[in-house]
């Protein structure tokens, strides 16, 4: 599943299945792919969330965590509360890790366990 983001000068195609997470950076967002690459997007995280939520596709499951992260839950493979690490893996075995506070990780764990039905 792809989303196409564009402004007056540029067009960005984001392959959502390959995304680990989006991270807010001031008025921009950076998309981090599982293969280790990242791209700065000239859109705020709220705009990214809106675009992703508009695509009604069951293979797309993202969750807003805090003010600065938008996680791809389908690619989460490991959550370590003690080390405050979240690991994403794709179908090809590539992985990327992210440091997240315990408080936010607890929200992710609750959501993945089905205890939190609220979609953000």
C-alpha cells in the first residue's frame, strides 16, 4: 500500500508496508524505513497521520504514540520495557530499533494485546 504526498514543488510516494515509523521534526516529519533509510518529508506529523488514516486498508495499522511518533504496528516484532526499545522487522528479516520511554511503550503493549481498542 502506498500513499502519495505532494506539495507545490515535490511529490513523495511512501510505501507503508516498508515503514517502521514516522517521527516529527519541528514542522516536518521524517519517515524511517526498516531497511535503514530515512526521508525528510515537508509535512507535519498530523498531516501524515491524516493521510494514512484515510486509506481504508486492513494491512495498514499505525498508532500515534506521544506527540512525535507514528508507529507501524504490523512491523513491530519486539518490545523491551526494561531497555526501552521497540524493534521493527520486515518480511525479509531486516530490522530497526527505536528508543521509546516506558510510559509510551506500555501504551503500545496494551494496544498490541488488545486491551486498548482506541485507534489514534
